[in-house]
């Protein structure tokens, strides 16, 4: 499993399939336990992540660490990654960029086989609910609600969540976001 992830990471580091490879300093593959039962998936690297090559290390990452603690989780016991592996200067990805990059994410999920996928924000939620043919709805209706999935390769639960950055931009969401993470602790 570690060899498979290392090979995939190497592919990401040399990827030039879209123009985002020109604006990245460091691709952000993901980090955490290769045996993680929980995988967190966000949109893509921001400024700090691009500089360090690690996911969720800016302000949203600091808040995410607090949310993980609310759920009784430690960062080193989960696996954290993104839909996009290269820096998004505008914090947005086109449908073509997403389509180009998601095979890497799909392979990460296939290798790690987490029991839970926490989808942080709209883009991750839309991609994975569509991939597994689940009903789409606004994140305000979906957040914190688990969906069970069974494939030939593994069984998992998908849980859409607000992205931590959404609560930082909209302080009115902070209590909702914190409650969603506290509820994760109950059903872990």
C-alpha cells in the first residue's frame, strides 16, 4: 500500500496534464496514515499549502485541527487530501481541471479504503456524490448526513461537511460546523 501511494505521489509530482502545473510550487498530494479509517477531502491547495506541499496548514487548517479534536480525532490518524493537487490561485477549479485531477483522488481512495470519507465543501461533495450516483442537494441540506456506499472493492460512508474556511468567512456557521464535528465523535 505504501509503495502504491509513493508511486501515485510521484505521478502527481511530475503531472503536467493541465495549466495548474505552471503555477504550483509544490504539488499537495495528501498526508496522514495510509491505514486511516477516515479520509478528509477538500477542494485544493491554497497559498500556504503550495509553499509547504502539505494540505490544510493555513487558517482553515488550524481550524480543521480544532474540529478534529472536537470529534476525538488526531490529524496523524486520518488521511487528508484534496480534489485538486496543484495550487488554485483563484481558489476555484474548472470542470476540466477537476476531471483531469480526480483520477489521482480516486486512486488514493482505492488504495487507502477508508471507512469514512468526510467531504469538505461543495466541490468535494458534488464530485463524490455524483461519482457514486447519490442525490445532490445544497451543502446546507447535506452537511453532517452520512451516505453508505458499497462497491466491489470496499464499503464506506460519505459525510458531506462544510469546509472549515466557510466558517471562517461566515462566523454564523461556526456553531453549525462545530456541532457537525461533535456529532462525528458520537458515531465514530
